[in-house]
């Protein structure tokens, strides 16, 4: 009998239909629980915040509604019930036949599922055990998907929860049912289990005490080490200017706006992985925004504050210091979304200082934000707001659970298997060290971000208000370079691609191998790197993303040289380097060091 495969999860989980109405506070007023009205809701907020600590900040209401939607429609679907009963009987028969007579595998795992890849799993009885699990996993996927009448968002949530529960009981997680763990324990005389248990106890102690281990890669020493100066600062940002290393530089400087969800030095890691160092070495005068790590006192910082004190303050400082009439600007992840908002507002107000705009793994349309939509609906956002209201901010560690669940095999169960059962520590890298350098997000800003962009998709529908008036991406006339990463689960590349139908300017789109971080941090010389690139002129007819991908040539190597060449053509003539500023604080400044 020919083997099946586990059904592939949809790469972009369909979210709830987005409400496009402008909210009552979209022009910059307070979010859902303003202090003037919070008195009657304190108990509600306090209860939700307390409950969030028990549920991993997932809304029981959202999960309950999704389950009821699925279960009630399944009860009313006799054909689906018959299909599932038939499938269960067929799976049982196939497993019994396979277990007794051997032959081809009844079902194969997904390509990215490496839990049963070791040859030890091909031996009796472990192969039969893994096949039973995979058949069960396949059946539950069919049971939770494709039920007539269930909303796509609720179907995705139920499928996701079922997958998490199954992952908890996978035979690879337990000593008694994992031949690889048993072999390692036998060969080490039990030391792998003993050392793994000691590591688990040590990490549990650190988590309980709040102890944070000092990373091996230190900002200013091993990472964030490109020489430069802090040339401007305010209550929200430090603006870094990197020292020139070439005899002449391009006259048009480059501003980089990173995401504030993590520290800026994702773009300035170790010297061989530093995008900043790469650009400086090719004659670009690079400025970088370094965001403050918010505290409780910063709870009232808004999206408008991030635009005004972040992007616009940086542009004002750069043009004033350099005298350049234009600058190039690039934004990564959330920084790209904010840059697009600022660019649309500048175009509306006839501010022509942007020579070009680059969006690196950044979304402007949130109708299909990928698997993150599983955690974002009105109920879940309300639950998050309660936590932020109590603390004044959202801690990245509280968001880390959601990202880990999206890749639970890699980030939870496989990690525990390696650390606690096999005693195999993860080798520390600059990227892993950066990933552990957590930041926070202010209550008001993050509430506005979730409501305006994720829930209401206001930017894509030209309903996002800046200074009380809407902005439209179609007003942007500066050329755009947009980068999507192939396996991105934060900003799926098809969502990033939507900048093309939403703008009225020339767009160069690049699709690179890798995920949200590793796809962007892809210096020349990195192994197994590929990318595709194409130009969409304003007058060209629209091509859907899958057709574009199918017809665009795949190139070997890093996308960095292609982008740098695109920037250079828009960076003007070569001039003398800017004067040094020895009296200014050295990079990386103080904000990046804030815990």
C-alpha cells in the first residue's frame, strides 16, 4: 500500500475576517481601557491578568469559542463523522497489517519533522510505535480541518491545539519509548540522564529566581561592535552613526529602523554577520535607530510617539547634521511597518526627503499575517491588554511562548530531548545570544498596534490616522525594495509581497531562503543561500506571488549585494566622509544595554 504523508499545515493560517471600521481612538486617543474609565473594569482586568499567568497568556474564551464552533458543527455533520470513522478503521487496519507483515510505511512525517529520523526508529518495535503516532496525528488533522460551517480562524485554532496536545505525548519525548535516548543512556552508563536532569533542575531554579545567564556574546564587544557614535538621543531612541572606513562615501546617507520587539543589533551581529559593517565597507554612511527598553513609566508611549520620536526624529537629525536633502531608509520587521507609515505620512504632507525605502521582512497588509493570527483575535487581544495594563508593558518573554508553540517540535520538545534526555547543549551563536536579549513593549503602543494593524488592517485600507488624518501607501512615490524570507512564520513572504498591489511606485521584490531572522542575516559566503529578485514597474500588470515565484530565476548566494547595488544607484555621488564626532558617546550607546 502506498504511503501517505501528514497533511501539510497551511503556510498562512487564515485569520478572522478583519474589521475595517475606524476605531474611536484611532487618531491617537487612549486604547480600550483609558484610566478615566478603568474604575469599573479593574476587577475584570485583574482577573484576566492573573489568569494569563496560568494559561501562558492565552485566552480561555478564545479557545473555548473555537472548540465550540468546531464541535457543534462536527455534531451536525454526519458525512464528516462517517468519513472520520472510516478513516479510523482504515488506519487501524493499515497499522495492524504493517506491524505484522512489514512493507511500505503507512504514513510519512512532514519533511521538517525530524523526531523519527534516527535509524534506531526503523527497528522493531520502535518503528511500529512511531507509525501509530503518525497515523493518529494524521487522523486528528483531518478531524479538526474541513468541517463544514466552521470559521477558518476557529478551524486553524482547533487544529493547532490538537497538534500541540499530540506533540506532548509523542513517543520521542519519553525515555521508555525513545530508542535513541535509551542507547545514549546505555553507552554513557546513565550519565546523559543524570547530567540532563541536573541541567533541568538548574534551569528551573534560574527561572524561578529570575536569574538571567550572562550571554557569551556581549553587545559592544562581540556583537554591536561596529565603531560609531551616538549622534542624537531622546526619551525613546539613540541614533547611532557608524564611522566611515572608505576614502569616500555616498552623499545620500542610509537610515535603518529596526524592530523594537528585540535589540537592534540583529543587523550588527559578529563582524562576519553584520549587515551594518557590510554596508559601511562599501561606502554607505549608515545611521541606526537603537530603541529604549521601556519600563512601567513608559506605558503611555503610543504608535504616534514611535513614529514621531523614532523615525521622524532620526530623519530630522540626519538631514540637519549632513545637510543632505534626501536619505535612503530601510526598516526591518515592525520597524519596516513603522517606516511605511511614516513614509506615507511624509508623502501626504509633501515631505520629499526619502530617496528610497527598503522593507526587510516587513508587512503593511495584515489580512493574512500567517500563523501568528492564531493568537490574535478580539478575545486574545483583550486578554493581552489586561496583562499589559497591570505591568505597563508586554515583556518579550511573555510573547516567546507563542513563538515557541508555533514551532513546538523545534523550540520545545526537541530542545528538551537534546538538553534533558541526551545531554546535548545547543552551541551558542551570535544569533541565539541576540534572540535571548529580550525587550519590552509599552502598553498603549502595543494595544494600538494590535487593534489598528492586526485586527482592523487600517494601514492597508488607508484608514490609519497620523495627526488626525488618514495616510495611504499609494501616496509613496519613492522606489521600494522589499525582501521576503521563504520560511518566515512572523511575516510570511506572500504577505510581504502585498506591498506591490498596495503602492503606486516601482518595487523591487526579493525572496530569499531562510526564515525571519536567518533569511535577513545572510552575508555573502554563507552556505546554501539562494534568492529570487524581480522589478515591478508602476505600469506593469499585477502578478500573484505564486506565479511570480514560479517564473522568477533562482540565484545562488546572498541577497545583500543585490540590495547594496540597488542602494548605491540611489545614493548619489561619492563625497568626503563626514567629520568625526569624538565628543559624542561611542556606539552601541546605553539603550541597547538596558535589561
